[in-house]
């Protein structure tokens, strides 16, 4: 059986230093090793997309990783640094919207724009983007709506991981989502 330690022994030290030692993504990586999701979708593609794709390839179970990036500056950096080696990070637009998620409670958020057909079979979602800061947006946003869109499309909840977005975690907790495999 292939393990996280086996993967780390065969890959560059930066993966261990950037993601494993500090605990970042550890629960997501362990989830992938244990459950081997067939289609992993990451919102906010980049270095983590490359690492996860390398892990899926190492495990060799037939899974694939699809990522979306909305900032052209970051997308170009991903290409320059070799993080889009597998051409699985896609540059897409986003849209901002206000969403009523509790009676009389509006939450401003963002969604990556892509056809659901592009992610057929998705069974694990990672939310690591986009930047919600006002520098990048017209107003202060609080969450990414794509996980809700996927759950609505599928008709059932799937496992997910959220990278350092407390308001996004709160949003999905308040919606009653229970399949969060961890938060960094």
C-alpha cells in the first residue's frame, strides 16, 4: 500500500516543507490516500494543484485533478514555475453575487464560472480561492459558492477541504454541510 511517507520520499522537499510539516493540506492528502477520489476539483489552482496531481499520479488509481484559477497574474506564475505541468489548471472568470442563505441574511460571495460538464464525476472539492480581499474585488466578499453549486447540481453532499477561509467554513457549516475533511 502506498503511503504519504512513501510519496514524500520520492518527491521534492518543498512539498513536505510547504504542506506537510506545517500541517497544511495534511487532512486533504490523507483523505486522498485513503478514499482515492476519482475527480478532485480545486478552486484556486497553483502549487497545491501540482502537489495533489503528483500524489494522485503516485497512487496510480486512475484519479484526476481539475483546478480553476481566476487571476491571470497567478495563472501565469503557475505556468512559469511548472505547477501547470499537467495542463489541469484552467484560467476562468469569476462573478460576484449576494446570496440569501438564511432568512434575512445576505452573504456576498464569488463563483468560478465553468460548465458543470467539465467536472463530471467530481467526488472531492478543495476550496483554496479566489482572493476575497477588496484589492481584488469590488466589495468585501466572504465565501466561494462553487461547492454549493456542485451539491445542488448533484443532489447530494460530497467531501471537501477548505484552505484557510474561516468565513467560507462558517458559510458551509451554517448550510449544514458535514463532509468537511479538515481546514487549514
